[in-house]
């Protein structure tokens, strides 16, 4: 993700997850697919507890199933989805209140958002906004339900 063209992070993540799930489809449980879809399409952050309720799997079984079929745990998927929601609302013209943006998207505080932004985007929030270009705005839109290999 750090090497992705700014604004294309969601597409990179979708492609990576789709490829992993396609390889693992042999035994991919419909509950796992439903949980990945729910995390991606939710308009608010979902946590591991919500995924446990959705799938009926316990914490360890959910973790093991995700690692086997997705390549990382459910918490990481939830974090990445939350990060993508933030990226989708950022545009070059905004003068954001990072603290307000963090609170609106389920981060503990502004520094929590900043740390995750650096981890997933490889840059700071301010630098990311400064480098946005008007033509990149369409990359911030959520994929249509039929556009993803996970659908």
C-alpha cells in the first residue's frame, strides 16, 4: 500500500484480497466471505466482536480462518476498511480537522489516525492532502457492489 499511487490504495487492497480469496475459494466458508463483505461495505467501523456475531465463530477460530483464507487477521481487515473510509472522504480542497475526522471514523484520537495513516499510506495526513490532484477524486469512491472480486 505504501508504494501505491495516491488514491489507488483501495483498489490495491481489493485486488490483493480478491486474489487471496480466489486462491482459497476451495473451502472458503460463506460466513468468511460475508464477514469480509460486511467490513468493506459498512458505513461505520466494524470490530472483531461484530464479525464473531455475524459468523458464529469464536475469536480463535475466526482468527485462524482469516489467516488461512485472507492472509491476515480480522482486526487488520477492520483497520484497513476504516482507513479506506477516511481516504474516501479526504479531498484536495478540504481543510480538515484531523481530530474531528478521527472521531467520525472510530479512531481513539488524532494521533491514532495519524499513526495508522502513516502505516497504511506511507505518508502523513497533511502530505497526502497536499499531493492530491482533482483527477484522483474518482479513486476515492467506494467500489460498486459488482466491481469487486469479493462480491
